[in-house]
C-alpha cells in the first residue's frame, strides 16, 4: 500500500486503511474461510454456503478492530516498521 498511496500523515493513513479494509479484508477473509472449510472436509458447495452466511458478519466485526489499528499504523508508524 505504501507504493500505491504516497505521503504520510492522517490523510494517507485514511486512504490506505480504506483500501485495505474494502479490498484486501473481504478477499483474504474469504480465502481463509474457504481453506478452513476445505481442510475440514467440506464440499465446495458447503464452503460457498458458509461464506454466504458468515462473510459479511466476519468482515464487519473485523472492521471494529482493524480500522482503528490500521489507521494508527498507517498514519503514525514509519513504513519500514509497519
């Protein structure tokens, strides 16, 4: 994200957080849920139904933790330490 969004401070942190949480979070959460389902022996259709039923709740719940954490990280922590 630091190469896609240049700059420092709160504005750059807001943009990075928005991209991270609207693009990356749903995709990566889907991948984790799908892999866990497959490892548990579920069929692809069962995994699909699991994603349809739980993905939205999981992502919105994740926002409660990760939006503030990422905003602080992306706004105030130097990129080499992120």
